């Protein structure tokens, strides 16, 4: 697993099916993820929801 050394902006190219998989995985964090991950997952999901696809 990758270690995050610092926060910043990362640009990642995804196909639409890959983007949908990421969205679905983030939604699972609420059910199965650690409590500390809930808010960051919601924020990232909100950011990804702005991407229309």
C-alpha cells in the first residue's frame, strides 16, 4: 500500500468506468471503512461528483 508523504494536488487520468468504480468504492467507506476515513471520503466523492460522465 502507498504511503502518503505529503498533501497536494494529484492529477490522475481515469476512464469513465474506472471513475465509476472509484465513486462506488468511496461510497463503501461509510459502511465498511474506519471512522477517520468517512469525512475525507465524502469530500473526495463530492469533488468527483462535479465531474460529469
